[in-house]
C-alpha cells in the first residue's frame, strides 16, 4: 500500500490480481486495474507513476496513477522472483 494524497491510497490486491485506488476516509473504490498476475509489492515513482511487482510472472509493471484512472505504461521483465 502507498499513500497517494491526504486521503487516497494505492493498494495491491493479491487475491483479486489488481491494483486499486481507494478513498482512505470512506473506503470507496475510486479506480481499479486488473493485472495478469498477483501483485506482491508496489512503490510510487515520480510523475504520477507507480511500479508493481508480479513475482510469479517475473515482471514489474509501470503504471500511471491518477485518482480516476490507472493505466499500464510499460513492463520490465526480470529473472526470478
């Protein structure tokens, strides 16, 4: 999980194979994107972007992170988990 703003959270949802933007005050889902695998961890990057690791797929996805929309931008293939 990462804090996007004073009230929004970026959440890696391992069980549902997705990344979500949640309103931290109400718990309301603001945006969601499905992934080809289960996300294990994430971190924020400069320029409204985030990196999400999918270790079972041996890949790191780079995505744009906006409150109302998440988009996959690029993928980095890695060796091993």
